[in-house]
């Protein structure tokens, strides 16, 4: 499929989303009514409004504007004997993505996989069934309108047991699986899949405030990092250097601003001793948790190296932030922290395919193979060697 045809499908889908705004939001409201006891974080991910539809349309246009990921020459060689050797990008084939509660994934994951030449199988959660099936119907209408087989994008209405059977037996001849969900799902896929897996792991992101830093900037970065509690790029842990001037007053200021925003502040006995509005939690296991809730944990560290050690041990390997005025300190932190995205004096909320210029994303990979961080269309290809000759043999 040439790039022009791919882009025509994406533009057609964008037009269908625009024309069906009311139907999409009606389906989404039906999903929300069917699960009234859903927690705040899940409901935030489920909700589709005009802004969310705007984002879907924008992502389709951005992916269409990108160069085609297929067929890029990664390496070429013409040997002395005339043998021509090329290494080119090619699609994976069929990609299965398993996700919950985010209908925009149906559009964005499909767009990234389709632009890269893949077939996409979508397995969303039951809580978004009505929205996802309608969006898939629009996908298939866009494909058919352009003379493309509608099965290039399919929605799988499977039970939990049927999904597990699919993963174990690969009944759909899948070439790559991307699980976006809890650690139980990810572990099951890793242990049972017979094909490559790209892990879109947990957030549990840390922000470290250095002793030489702009504290007002740090407060704003923390607040922005907690603006949406349901996203994987939210901040859950804040580490403060014990040598920060006016430490106690600054802990109180940060606590004040967070509580005003409805964010519960937790910390160990050392932090509680500074401000009794902080809820005490001395179990280090909390440092491993991705909260997905209006909750943030404060801890103190002696040196930046202690912060780096904590982040590398406890975080999800997603995103980490340092707030400091010292460029050398920032450089060391960014080199030594083992996360997919590292920031100096900027919000963790930018860890997003659209914000990084890759358009729509299918996931944010927290593993080191095949790619790391936001995965756009250009990351959803593999490579293949093409060798052209005229009878050459190897002596």
C-alpha cells in the first residue's frame, strides 16, 4: 500500500470522526452509565468529549503528515562482485494491542500501526465496549471507502478467558503483542506469549528537587505533574534534597499547594515531623506503587546520588525529572537515571507521542528493546535484508 493511499484512509477517518461527534459521545455516555462504580482515574481515561475527539482528529492528521515508515534504507552496500545489499524497514505484520478504558487508543494505536503497514487487532476493556466498537466501525468505513480490506483494523470482543487463550495459542497469527494495563496483564503476556512483546509499563514517576534549584519552579512542575491523575506521565513521588535552603518551610509550602488542589500528601515519619498535614506511611513498598489517584509521596534524600539510586530501584522506568540550577548536576542525573524519558526543569507531562513530535502513539515503552519511550509509526517497523545479484556464488 503506497503512502498516498494510507494517508487517504487516515484523512477519511478524521472526517468520519468529525461527522459522528454526537454518536461517539452518546456511545461513551452509555459506557459510563453501564459502570457507575468506576473509580475516578478509570472514568477520566474512559471519558470522550469534544476535546478528546479533537485530539483524535489531530493525531490522524499528524500521522498522515509524517514520512512513510516503510521501505526506509538503513544500510546499503555494493560489493566488488556486484552483489547489491540493502537493509530496509518493513512492517511487523499483525499487531495485537490489549488496553483498558481509553477509547482514543482505538484511533491512535490503529493509526500508528496502519501507517507503518501493519494490521492491528484491538482488544479493549469491557467498560469502553460501545465507544470502541463504534470507533472501529468508523475505522472500517474509512478503509472500505478507500478500497482497502476492512480487516486491516479489527476489534476483538473476547472474554478474559478467550483473551488468555489467544495469547497462549496465538490463534490470530499475531507477530507482536503490546499489553497496556496492570502488572498482572503484562506478566501474563510476557510469560505466555510465543511472539515478541513490547511492554507499556507503569508510570510511578519521580521528581527530584536539588539543593540548588528554583523552588517556585519545582512547585509548579509538581502541580502540573499531578494535574491529571489517570495518566502514566503523572508524578507520584517527590524527593527533596535535605540541604535545600529553608527545607522545612518549603515542605510546608509544597504541602499547602498540593492540598489546595485536592492532592493527599503522604510521607514517612521524618516528613510528617515537619508538617502534620502529611499522612504518615513508613512502608517502603509505597515507593513501588503507581497511584493513579490524587495522592503524592514526599521523601528526603541526602544527595542526588541517593535520588538516582531510589529512582532506579523503585520507579517504573517511565519518566524522571530533576529540578536544579546546576547543568553538570542535571547532566549526571539524566545520564544515570534509568528511565525512558528524563527531564531537566520541565514537566513529566510532556512524555507523550504528540508532544514529542511522533504524532499518535501506540504505547510508551518502558523496556530497552525494541524501542523506548513513545512509540509512533516509525517505531512500529522491523528490518529485512534485500540482496540482489546476477549469479554470484561464495567461494
